[in-house]
C-alpha cells in the first residue's frame, strides 16, 4: 500500500460575478489527476503557473476542499475523515511553504511558532515542549537563543529553516514542500536543499516537492510528475525524464531550462513554444496542450489522452498522457505516426 | 574589431543615511563593446542593481551618490553631463528593462501611448508616426495582432507579453546599450525562453550591447559573452564566459557553480552550498566582503581588499589566495572535476 | 501614490493613504537601521520600528504628551473620587455663598486662576475633576465598543458568506442612524446617570471597529501563516484569535485613539443637552452648557476653560492617532 494514493483528484473554483454572485464558470485548477507516493520517496510535482500543482498539494492536506476524487493516506480516506480523524491525520502530514516572509506569524516568537502544533495536539508538558522546540531548532541548523526572537529578525534562509522546524515538530510521515527554495538567494538554496535531504534520511520522511524550477526538482526527487493546465501529462523516474521525455510539453519544458554550462548551452536545440498558457478557466477541448503542441493532430482535439505507459524500453513506471508520445528504443528517438492506444482509453469511454 | 561603447572605471555608489554609510557599490570596472553581452551576476546585497542604476544616473539623490568613478559612453563622461543631457541619453543611448513587468508599466495608460511617448521624447516624430512605430515595434517583439493590441492597457497583457512591451519600449529609439535587470525572474521558464529569444533577436537586429543583470547562472551561460561576478558591492571575478565557467578562480564563483543543481547531471551529487548569509551592507568590514563566508579565508582577507590578479585572457580575479594554491583547492572540489578544463 | 486598502468604506476615521509623509531618505534610513540592529545581534522589538517613526512626528509627540497628562489627571481624580474625595485646590461641588457678591462669578485672579462661577465654585477645580468623566467615558465606551466589534469583526471577515452579510448589514443599520439621535434613543430606556452614557456610546460604536477590522481580516486570512496554523490542526477559534486578530490590530490602535476623542466629544454634546452628568457634578460639556447664558454677560471664563480643555484633549488624541497611523503604514514596513 502506498503512503499516499490520489485518484482522479479534481478542484474546480467557482467564478462568481454579478450582484447576486451567481456562478458564471469555473477555474479548472486541478482536473482529474492520479498518482501514488511510496514511503520514503520524494515525488516532484513540476509545472508552470496555473498548472495546479500548488492546489494539488493543499488539497492533499485538505487545506482546500477538493471537488472530487479520493485521497488515501495509509489507507485512510482523507476526504471522508471526521474532524477528530483529521486532527490525527494532520500529525502525519505537514507542509513547508514557499514564502519565508509570509509563512511565519510576525507577532509570534519563534518558540511559539515551532511549538504551536505540540500545544494544539496536547503533547507533553510545558517543559517537554520547550525542550523539543530547542531540539528542533538545532536539527535545522539554528540555535537555542533564536527561540526568543521574532521572525523579522531573521534572513530568508533562516526563516525557511524555522518553517521546516515547525513542520517536523509532530514527527510527520509526509511533508509537502511547496516551492521550498524559490524565494531564497541562490547560495542559500543549496543549504536548504541539503538540509531537506539530510532530514529525509534522518527521520525517514516522504516528500512531495512542488516547484517550477525543474533543476531543483530533478535533483531532489526520485520521481517527477509534470503538470499542465490541471492535468498530469507525464510521470517517471527523475533521471529518465531528462534523458527520455516522451510528452511534447516535457520536451519543451526541458529545453527551456537554462543549464549553467556554456558549451552545453551552445549545443542545445531549443524548442520554443508559441503563445501563452491558456487560462484554466477556459481550458482547450480535447488534449489541454494541443493548441501549443508542435505535433498535434485531429485526434488530439477529441478527448484528453489517458496517462499510460508505452511499455517496452520505457518501463511501467514511466507514464505519459499523449496520443503521439516519443519512443526511445535503444536510445533512438522516434515519434510514431499512429496514435498510441493506451491514451485512447478515455476517448472510448 | 568591435566598437567600444561603454567604459566604467572604479564606480562607487554610496548611500548616506543617519544610520550609516551604505557602500552599495565599490570600485566596479568593466567595458562593453558593440553587440557584446555582459552578464552581471550576484545575489541580494551584491550591488548589481545599484551599479546599473548608477550607469543611468537613476540612483535617488539624496541619499545615494555616485562618489567615484568614470562612466564613459563613447567619449562622453556620463557623470559630467547636465540633467537635460542625461535625459537625452536615457532611452536613446542607454535603455533599461526592469524586473517586474507587472509594476513597471503604467496601468492607466495605453500601451501604445507609453511606447509612443518614449519615441516622441527622443525623436522628431509626430504623434501619429510614433503610434505607427509603436505598433510596428509590438509586432517585432512578437506580439500577435499588434495593431489592435497597441490600443490596449497593460492589464490586458500576460506577464510574458508585458515584458515584450517593455522590450519594445526599450528598443524604440535604437539604443546602443540595453540594460536588463532580472528581466525573466518573474516569468515561467517557457516564457523566459521566449523573452530571451526576443532579446537576442533585437540585439542582433539593432547591433546593441546588452548588460544582463541576474542571479541565474543558467541564463548567463545561455547568452552572455562575458561575466562579472559581484559580491558585497565589489567585483570578485570578471572574464569571458568560458573562462568564468571552466576556469573560475574566486571561491565565491566556485561556491555559486557548486551549489547549483543541474538538469543534466548524470549521477546525483550532493550540492556544496556556501555557508552563511548574504552580506549586510552597513556592517561591511574592511577587506574582502566574502571573507565571512569563505572556506579558505586567511588573515589578509579581513584587512584589505585584494589586488586584481590577471589569471587568463581578459580574466581578472580579486583574491588573496595565491594562484597555485587556488588551482589546488579548486581541483579538490567535487562538482568541478568534470566541468573544469 | 494612492494606497489601496481593503479597509472600511464610508468611515471617516481611517482614510485611504495618499501621500506618504516620509521622504525617501527616511525610508532608506528605516531599512538600514533595521539591518543594523539585526546585524548587531540585538533582538528587535515589534514596536521599535513604529516608535522610531513616531518620534519624527512632532505633532504626534505633542498629542502623546497631552494624552499622558490627561490620563494622569483623570486617573488621579478617579481614584480620589472612589475614595470619596477630590484632588483640586477647592471643593468643586460645594457652593460657596460665603464669597462676597463680588467673589461670585469672578474672573481669573491669583487665587482662582480660572475664575469662579455664579455658585461660587472654582472653575479650575471643576475642570480638573471633570477630567475624570471625560477619561472614563473615553476608556469605557471604547472598551465596550471594542469588545463587541473585535468579536463580530473577525468572525464576519473570517467566515464570509451569509455570516458576513448578516453582521455587516447590521453594522450598516448602526451606521445609518445619526449617532447622537441613536444615543438619545438608547438613553431613554437606560436608567439616568452618566454610567448609561458610557454604555450607550459604547454599544452604539461597535460597528466602526467591526467594519475596520473585517477589512484587515480579509487580507490577513489569506496569509500563509494562517494556512500553516490550519495545517497544524488549529481550530477556527485559535486561528482567528491567535493568528488573525493580532495581525489586524495596527489600524485598530489608530481607531481607538480617534474613538476616545470622539467619545469625549459625544459626552460633551450629551451633557450640553442635559443628559448624562447631573448637577452638581462637573463635566466639561455640562460646564459649557450651564454657563452658556453667562457668555453674553461677559463672563467668558466659565465657558472658555472647559472648552479649551476639551478641544486640546481631543486634539491630542487625534494628532496622536494620525501620527500612529502614519507610523504603522504597512506599505512602509518591510
């Protein structure tokens, strides 16, 4: 049983307008995604603005109420959980936020921030909690005298560490990291990335890392899921994704990421996508990527392809949602002319 | 033999406040030739943005002041120009693109008007001609339906489109030098690729030189011809792109290169971060500003600013560590071995 | 540059900030001073920033001085009253016909620096003792208004939807009535005496604080630290009162300063109309009311001094309130 099993998750935000505030449409932020996260692994969720990755993270924690789908954590149905069950679940699933400046209450001292969850869940005595807070601060590379200070006295990297200490307080099993380093200076990012990796080893944590920086995601994740306009378009082991991207969006995304190596850069072939990302309030019919896709054909306008494995060299863990995914046999890339059957499952239903 | 457009020598910009003197930029020097792209790399507190603003004489005065240095645009010293003369230079000879396209465009003025304004300020064109040119420029930077869109307001454009509008405005008077301050930081990576493409195209078409200010070494590797690495208001290393990436000599540069996760790494290697925090510009001690975070720091580093050492063709570094010792230390760094020549 | 606040609309107390009163230099100084303190390793207080900015505003400091004096005098007089006495050169209540006809209603002199009224009472003493009434009105009325407003406001803002509509529409009703009339109405059903005045003013002022606070709550509740609290299992009550409310207090402090000023003025108006304080007690409004007729006769001092005290005190609160608002401008923070 996977630690986290998400099936067909949907989150549609209603758009209200007019004096009577009636619903005129929806923002299809997350539109039917499924994935599993195994214990001890790091799953990366990557995509650009509007792809729905942040919404997914928050839905898993039920910070946002999903519109549809199931979320199973260690076999427990998160969406059906009662208030007290949810309290218990919260001890196992935690989150680290992107903005080190907005994610800490400016009016609370660090010790209160880090120790709050202990208080909420009535764990230990006052003295024990204090000790635990000191322990946590040291674990993340801060020191005991930082406990009495306020957030504004710290730099961005230090604040992020405070946020990490807070997330660890209850000994969670799963931590959702929502853009954990994008708001930090480049030289600080590596510190925090290494810290997260060390903590994972030390405390046997499972991570779901949500980010737009593909280099960071690939580095820290075991598997990566690429999202576009509310759907997962490809999911595979992170090493495989770079070398053998099957989905045209993944290819374009990878080619757009700058690599800090001039020789490599000069040799690269860049795939520039036309236009902007469509609005999630008005997603294209059929495959959500087809208007910008360099190899879109008639069938792509009919229905969104299902996420499936092309088999062969790709292996079962590599799934793609495309009618014309690239294939790699013996390292040679080909794009077939015939649509891929595995993707047709949805079209037929 | 390319024409030398810009020569900056010993630029120092300080802010004089009651809380103390903030030495935002100290003794920065570089040159820029036609069609060249200079990448200025640094993090918060490096002084890179203030350096660019100093070039444009856009530093708020008070409390800021360019206290030293010469800024030669061709044969004119920008520091010696009068205000009206400087206004002529801005937009016409040197243009700037700012970081956040959301806030650098006036939300209540039509896009066409903003571009036309830039044109009529510097060129002898009628309003009608200027608007027509504005529409042309929008088309040239890749905005579809340019004739229609020239009449729209900024909020009707997406982030990437707005940045294209900024580029259109910047190139409207065919400037010799284009300064881009973190032009793609606020954008998605596929849009970033589009914008960089547009910038390179414009650079090619107008024969301009570009100063790209960024913290993203990947973008620098993509388009820069030479790189200036800044830390704590000073230049720590300066040289051609290949020299900086494959023959870096400053510990900060090593730190930056070593702390970046690379998309194309074959085997996962642990990142080597730089310890400590970015500098506080008021409490900058004498000596090398990087001393507090340098793993190889020694006595001299805290006392005096190191002398410039030439370590390769057009490649200078400011560091106290002796040359040979530096090469040895660098050879021992894990993430380097494959990449260093 | 116009500042767009999601704050109250239709409320004169807090306006949209237009031009910042601080110069570029001040802004940069603030930033550097903060960096310096941080670099120096000293823990920064939360109010250090505000205090530094407030210090620059002369008018606000004057206002603060006035408030301090006012509160001191008021407290001293209240304590004295509770002990059954007073602190003043003369008895403020006892009429003293022993003063010869020339002494009754006499203009300011060395023995009576503010003169006497026609009942032989020292104006200065009465003005001093009346400070008690004004201070109590200010503090108690605003306290009552806050205790209602700072519960309904956050609840309204945090939950939104129909709860928000109901509370805000109720607040609208309270805004729609002319305030004094409303207070008069309420006073007809409350027992006579100045205690009722406090309650009436307080109960009818909650809407201002609720509306004001709701605006801040709307933006604070979307902050990530609120989400973080919920992610850790905090219940609504904890989230609202431990996380949201404390971070919405800055404009409230300003409103309190203004509100106290307003309450004092209202009490004066009511006393002027004959409500609240009854003879022979002294309140500034009552003194003005009682002695208005004598103005035509040329006895200006019985009226002027209470008026001056009233105006200066309210001015003090308003200046301080303005200064506090400028000093806590969120745009200038971070």
